[in-house]
């Protein structure tokens, strides 16, 4: 999730220890102000509980937040939370069909690669 202030947070259905280890391994720990992991919410995506919790913790709102992720459940959670969603195609996806599916779930943009995100956010 990226807020208008460019503060980032991470919503994951994985265990906290695994998420933190992954962020550390890739040198991204300092990029994320907040992390919500599976232990933090009773229901996982597509339930929007994790996204709503992150917005609350970051004192943000849906109008100041963009959710960037690759899954259909992610798109559905964003829609339910009222958050604009940018889809990123997973490498293994059949590009056209998956892109169409993300768009049908409400994606405002669908990117071939996370490397394209900067051009969309400006």
C-alpha cells in the first residue's frame, strides 16, 4: 500500500516472522513503516480487514491510499475497502487474461512489472 505521502506499508497473509525476514533479506525493511501479517487480522484477503487496519495505523484514508499487488484476492480486498488498486502481473500469468481479470475486479492500472510503478505514480 502506498499513501499519498509515499509512506509504505505491507499487508500480507503470511506469518509476521516470514514477512519481516523477507523484507530484511531484500533490504526493504526500512521502506515499510507498518506491516500487517496474518496474526493481526481474523480474516485474510479478500476480506479488507488488513487494509483497513493499515490505513488506521497510518492515519490514512482510502482517498490517500493506493494498494499495489498481484492477486485477485488483493483486488477484491481493495474494492471492498474502497481503495484504488494497481495490479502487477505475476511472471507466470497468462498476461491478457489475467490483466482483463484484474481490470474486471477494479484495477485502475495493470502493470507488466513492478518496475513500471514509478511511471504510473509520477
